[in-house]
C-alpha cells in the first residue's frame, strides 16, 4: 500500500477505502511496474479509463441540475473546461496526489511527477478507484469538496454570464428595469466579501456574495435564475 495516502484521504476528505489495493493500482505508473516484475503489480491506465467516464457523467449531471436554464452549447463548453487536463492536473496538485505516485527511476529523474498530463491521469484513475470502491455517491461527495466549489471561486467565470442570461429571460416579453444593489462589504481590504441583490422593476429576485462586486452580481443573477426557473 502507498504509505500515507489512506491516512490523508481519511483526514482531508473523510474517505476510507474498503479495497486499498485499488489505490495501489490508481497511483502506480507503468515504469514502476516494469522495474518490479516479481510483484505482479497493476498500473493505472485501465482504471483511468473508467475514471474519465465517471467524471464526465458526474460533472454533466451536476451542471444540468445547477443551471436549469443554460442551453446545451454553454453546458458543453463549461463541462469541457472542468473535465480537461489543465483542470484535472490542478485538482490533483491541490490534493497533493503528486506526492504518492509510484514511478520508475527514469520517470522520477525526468520529473514526471510534476507533468500535467500525468497528474491529470492520476486524478482520473483515483476517481475510477473511488467509483469502484464506493460507487457514484462516493465520487459525488469527493468532487463536491474538490471540483464543484471552483465554480463559486470563479475558476470558470469566463464561460458563465448569468447577468446576460437573466436579462434575456426577464425581457422576453418586453422591457424590464433590472438593477444591482450593494448590500454589504465585509472583511479586510485584501479579502473583501461583497453582498449584492438583483431587482426587476423594484422587486428583489436574488442575492449573491463574492470577493468582488462583479462576482457577487453574477451570483445574485444565478440565484434569481434558480428562483425563476423553479416556478
């Protein structure tokens, strides 16, 4: 078993594997297997294949439910940004998964541990292992801690424009006066937390928070969209 990994998963994410051998497979590179032929080890590529499909499903389902009025094209672009090498490698690094990869000596010398493509693969293989061990519910709980909060942190804001989406929805039947109002700004200058409301013809439809006024406005618009689409 990879020393320290099971303890980290338990402490950081509340995850306890029933079948720890899945973790060994998920974090083992082919170069390590080739250097230890007598151990009859498995490496991550097959389990990575499964993890990739599971992530596609879980992220698709989450976005479909979170953005009920978002058209298919935007959903696809947002999913593509979340389920890609750049994002997965960052998630893996944030979880310190790079510290637990079992590499052959040559790959270690080549600093493969920091290679974005490998970090991406390892993140997907971990998801595959988690899915096999604890099912989709276990995966949803983990990525609910690691992946989905990035939407609220603004990682993918360049793909989202809730304000325009809200405006288009409200003005389908004619002109509507839409306004955003600052309610509070709290915290130190370097870490302000703003609260904004969005109103239509004087009626407050949603409230949002963010570390900038623009982010708070977008979150307020998103809250309004959820409210309107729930009717």
